[in-house]
C-alpha cells in the first residue's frame, strides 16, 4: 500500500489510468493508490478513469462499491454539475460485474431526483428496469390528488421532471402518478367546504399534468392512448388545449380540438332536444327535429369530403360519440 510519501497526485493517477490497458502494471498501481483516496472528492475522477478503461470488462467488488459510495455522497449540485459523479455511479451500476444487490442498494440510497437521472433513455435497459422497480417500491400505489402534492410531490412526480426518460421508467412513473380525487366527505365538513376542497384538488391535478405534458412533449399521443376511458384522459386533453398548446404537435392539437368541439356540440344538441320535449312536443317530433339538427351539424362542406360541426371546417373526428336519441 502506498504511503503519503509515495502516493502520486490524484490528477496524474487519473491520467495514467485513462491510458492504461487491462492487467497492466500502470492499471494495478493506479487501482492500489485509488483505495486511499476513494472516499474523497478528488478520488471520483480516478475511480471513473479506472472503470472506464482498464477495469471496464472486469472489476473487483471494492472498486464498484467505492465508485457508488463516492458518487452518491456528493451534494446535488456536485453530483450533476461539478464532479461528474452521475457518470461515476452509472459506470459502476452498468458494469458487468456489478452485483444486483449492490445496484438495488445504490438506487435505494438515491434521492428521487438522482433516481430520475439514472433512468434516462440513454441508460442500459437493465439499469432502467432496476430504476423502475425502485420507483414502484417507493410508491406502492398511486395516491389521491391533493393540492399539497404540488409542494411535496411523490417520487413519481419528481422522476417525471427528468427529460427523456427510458420507456420503462416513464411508464412506471406515469402509472404511479396521483390518480383522481378522494370525494369522501370529511367528518363535520359541510357541502360548501367539500366542494371547495374537491375543486382545489382537481385544479392541482390539472397543474400536475400540465407540468408532465410540458416536460414530455414528445409523448402526448402516448399519454392520451394509455389513459383512454379514464378521467385523467379528459384532464390531459384539457391541459393540452388550454395550458400548453404550444408544445403540442399541430396535427394532434387539431384532432384534440375537434374531439372537444364535437363533445361540446353533442351536449348542446342533447340539451336543445330535451328543451324541445319540455315544450310539449311529441317524441316523434323530437326525433325528427333531432335528425334535422344532426344532419345540418354533420353536413359535408361544399367541394370537400369533410363534414361541418356547427359551421366549422373540420372533419368529424373518428370515434367521436353520437348524441343519444331522446326518449
């Protein structure tokens, strides 16, 4: 073991390690002296150089453990911007000799923010699968949405602040997002207070989705498809139209707008027919009126094959609901 008198400067050792071949005397010398500085901030670049070149294919357990510990002990700012510790941790966790138990323990020790940085699209699939597993451990099931979760977000919310996540991590995080509202009335809560609480939670739910949609603008269609048939789907569509329309691909934005317009028109048409019935008309008269209204509503535009929705020039969206016949 090298003493303080014989130990070479860490910067020099890192340079030597970066150019050393596996099994060479230079690599062994750099690794031997790396033990003495493994816990220091200066030891990070040396450990990274060793794992990046001479110990890339085969590394002792102590080196991998030292790399993980060194990387995770840095502050957030040092971790991401100053020391390159993200690369150091990644080098250890994707190494072929990295034990699954070491990987799981390292991810368990990560902050939510760091966990997201380890689950990006450029990471290996096995590491991202482990990140997704850790995320599911932290959030066993989606909580109900509350305004407080905007100030103290869940691990899934924090991970989704990272851009371009790996598909496995993105899917896991989205599945664990706060989902829906707890509409149970609290003890001694009057109807006004209950209504205000639900409205505040719903508004917070929209703001949460707005942040996700703005960060992951390339996944809008994916999110719409995976939430089909849920209340979250309506919230997502409303946010895409009203909060972050500039991030939406134009063709998708147009389709969402058409679907929304058709939904509004269907509700308005049904209301008009109900009013027609209340005025004393028979069901047959109402049906005839309904047919005439629907025909005018979806009448093709002259010179095109598109249909009109109360004067718009847009085609009727595929799969849009048809208003029910009254009675």
